[in-house]
């Protein structure tokens, strides 16, 4: 790394429409906080970009000074890839505009927007596109890795709805990419993460959704977990696209619809979602309710935007977080038994094991149609270990790792890149699957020196 002098820093500052934050300055410490409090990195500078021209300036500056570079969208990546020690961070947090064209059913979304930003604007026209289940997550990281949530069974992954993108590549060039312009790049950014440049603007297809949908929670006691999960498995494997149900095993939060005696006890919660109105979704709700004897439920018509924010309060920073994830194509009885065994010894009140449901429209694409390859996976299972006190680190990490190992023989052998930890570099090939060699070639074309390497990195190769 070359040294960067005061004059060069002043020049960089002058050339920006946004702001440059340096260590010791007001806001610097706030700006280097991200969702996962396990990450404590100290960048040499944080460039708060006001638009694509600033992004280009920052990319050129990092490249020409040999500075390590990181790109921050919503700051939610568990591996902490949004930050880099002693390098330059491109912070897109000021670039959150969303412009909806209701006639064309398209949204133009800046690279630093959150899911909430897009839902807010699109829902004012009764439109939406599939994203994740926490509204504070960044569109940037989520989309570039794939992106799945409640609308995925109906409308596919976020990348299945990506129409085009504006991107600043390692050379500083600003490209527009879609199926016809730089199609190799467009193929690669749909699942290849932040490896290929900084996306300053995404264009998404939108669909009519809501504003009211049918959603909520059905909560069962842990003693019924074996039978509830088996019935859940049999049900979702033959489910149509209009319904999605995720299973979560954790300790009951003090939700007002649960009897106080249930608070803090082990539970299985089934989170139900359908874009249909209650009169059309009621039969499906009744079926799921019948998987056991619920200790509480809260389900019915709810605004789509409210459901998109429903889980936010459980996940607010600061907290220490560690994830371990497997994809499953099917859930065997043995897999269910392992899930229950480890859910019975959760290391903290906030930890959980969840089964996110894929399938439906997400599984109608070929594995090589774009970089994201996991088109046979029906479940993305994530062990979300969450706690506050650093003295608990070893115990919490050990639980997650042991569960991960015990579940591995029953899993499909793939993993979603957006759920990888920083200590899982050895799983990158597994995450990109059969598309990895092509991704390496495209990386060599657009980023031969691997400038964009603070991510689930694809090394340039032949
Ligand atoms: C609470 C929570 C809930 C989640 N729920 C879901 C879910 O329901 N579904 C799901 O699919 N995923 C989910 N995720 C995972 C999420 O997709 C990843 O954490 C993702 O990386 C977050 O993106 P971000 O922009 O917020 O993160 P950041 O940490 O800011 O970015 C992660 C990486 O993405 C790249 N990047 C981000 N923006 C850009 C851009 N504009 N241009 C180029 N590169 C960029 C960079 O390489 C960056 O290091 C969740 C994560 C959390 C913490």
C-alpha cells in the first residue's frame, strides 16, 4: 500500500459532492459501526458518496493509491465486508433514492437504499418486488447475493426481478448493464456479490402486492416440535406459490399475544405469509394451525409494509451475531431431529434456528441462468446466534459450529453467500457452485487486480 499524504486527502475531499470522514473526526466512529457488533474495523477513510461521480472518484483514489477498498450498502453483512481496516470505505448510505414508474412497473433504486426505502415508495402505488424479511437490510448486498423473502415463492429472488444496473467497475468506468449490454457482467452480478464493481443504481420489475396481505405467527410449544416440523415439511413440499411459511425455533419473546407463562420458553413459530386477502388464504392458515395445538397466534390482514418490518425489533443493533447456514433440498426426519436437539440447548435468549422457505418461482430458473446457482434448494437454514456479552463469545460460537457439523450430513451441500461468515472462506466455492469457474473468468475481465475483494471473494482466474 502506498502512503497517502495530506495534500492528496485534501484534493479528494475537494473533489467530492459528499463527505470524507477520517479517524478522530466527529461521526467517524458512528460511521464505522455496522449491524454485527462482532466487527470492529478501523478504515483509513470513509467516503460518503452523494452520487455515482463520487463513487467513481473513490474507486479511482483507492486503486491509484493501492488502498484496500470496501463497499458499504446497508451494513448488514454478517462477515463485516462493508468495512476494511486501514483502507477506503465507499459508504452508499447517502444514496437511497427510489423512483417508481407505476405504468412500466419499474423502480430505479440507488445502491445504498434499504428494503424499507423501496417498500415505502413502491407500496404507495400498491407495488413491490421480492426482498428479505428485515426492512433495515440494504438492497445492495441482499440483491447482489440473490435476495429472498416473503414474495420469493410468488415472484422469485430479488435478482430474478433485476432488469438492469448502473455500475462503476475497477477501472473507474461507469457501465450500464442488462441482458443486452455487457451481458456477462449482468449474469455475474446476479448472485456474484460485490465482486464486480459498485452498483450505483438498480432497476427492478415490480408486481401488484397488497397493500393488505395475510400474514402472522402461529406459535407451538417446543414439546410438539417433532410432529409440527414433520407436518410442516410435508405441507411445504407440495405448496403452491401463493403461500410461504418459515419455521423458527427459539425462546418466545414477550409478544403481547402470547400468555406470559410462555414468554422465555422454547417454542416453534411458523411465520405465515400470503399476498392473498384473508378470505382466500384462510384455508391455508387453518391447515397450518392444525399442525399442532398453538399456544398463541396473531394472524390476519396486515399492511405489506408492516409485515416487512414485523421482525425488525428482534434484530436491532447493537448485538454480537454469528451465523452458520446450510441449504436443504428436502428435510429428512434425521435433519429435523438434529434441529430439535440443538434448539433444545440454545446458548442465549435471542438465538434461533430458522428455515427460510424457497421454492415456487425461485426454483423455475436453470442453475446457470445467472450466477446464483441454488435453484433446487427448498430451504435456506440459518443458525442465528445472537448475544450481548463478549465473555459469551466462545460458548455461542461453539454451539453454532457444533450444530452446523451435526446438520451437515443431511444438507444439500450448498450455501447462500449472503449467510457466510468471515471465517468461511473455504465455503466460497460451495456457495457459487458450478458457476464458480465462469465467475472467475468474468472477474478477470472486469476486475483483474481484485480491487473489490472485501466480500465473499472470487479470485480472478482463467
Ligand atoms: C437482520 C438481517 C436479516 C436478513 N434477512 C435476509 C433475508 O430475509 N433474505 C436475504 O436474502 N438475506 C437476508 N439477510 C442477509 C443479507 O442479504 C446480507 O447480509 C447482505 O449482505 C446485506 O446487504 P447490505 O447492503 O445491508 O450489507 P453490506 O454489509 O453493506 O454489504 C455487503 C456487501 O455487499 C456488497 N455491496 C453492498 N451494496 C453494494 C452496491 N451497491 N454495489 C456493490 N456492492 C455492494 C459489498 O461487497 C458489501 O461488502 C439478512 C441480514 C440481516 C443482518
